C-alpha cells in the first residue's frame, strides 16, 4: 500500500533572493504555503489502490438488503471498506457502522451514482460544493485528513464519493459532539450531516423519515 501523506500549512519562512536596493539583505519572508509531511491524505489513485487491496477479514459488511433500490446492494463492499478504514483512522471517535452509512446513502440518492433533480449536491453521497471544498482544504474542517486531485465531477464516481461522504460523516460527528456535549445518536448524526441538527423547523422530521425507514430495515 502506498505511503500516505498530508498537507500542512507553514505560516512563514525565509527565502534567499537577489540583493537589490529594495532588498539589501538578500532575504524575504514568504507567507503561507503548503508542504507535505508524513501523515495522511487520499487522492483517486490511492483510493483505487485501497479499494482493490483492502483486507476484508473482520470488516463489517452492511446488511444485504437493497432497500427497494435497483442498486441497493451494489456498493456494499465500498461502504464496508471505507467504514472500516475511517473507523481505524479516527479511533478516538465512535465507529460509524456501515448500516448507518448505507441507510444514509439510500436516503440521499437511492444509490444512484448521479441522481438528477438536485442542483445543490452531487453524487451518491449528495455532497454539496462547500463540503467538497472543505474536504480538499488543508486549513479547513477536515484538515487532519483531506483529499487531493479530486474534481467536482469526480463526485459522480461512487468509488470516490463514498469515502468522501464517510470522511465528512466523521467531521460532522465531531461537530455534533461539540453542539450536544456528547457523541450523537445515529439520527442526530444524520441530521448534522444534513445541516439540521439544531433546526426547529418542521422539515427536521421529514429529513429523517427516509433514513429512519431504511436504517430500521437494515437493523431488522
């Protein structure tokens, strides 16, 4: 497996430049730039390598129920792999069960790789543009583990969108804990993923209705 790295922001550093009347010392201070340190990030090549080589022994496969969707069982392996991968990566947080992820994806997109009718979010995990940018930002909410060399149109590829969606779930789990003062329940996590955890509107239950039904089916 390829050695993973991550980007970190270096605040300032000195750079040698030609001596001139404006810069007689021959040095200048360069502001923020990105350098690579030993750590973690994912790009499409690494994602493919992990998906193809990940050991499945001990990995929790989501319940084999298509949830009434034509492709309902098509991505069980990817969900299982990346649920296990990020559970180990963020072991200081409660592991997010593969059935939660499968039910979320089913409620978001009915397992369609490129669902139509939603101009706000893209792909099987229905990732919004602000979320996509945050997942690639070395100084953003997901800075401990980001994605690189991923394009907006790549969200139409479930092999890429699924790990990105699961990574974002871990971001939202931590944010929900901050808001609640404890780790969130599955429903609270899904509400935070949808940006409605603290919402007082009537749309809150509507947003959960589809997830509740699908999650209950997988749990039975």
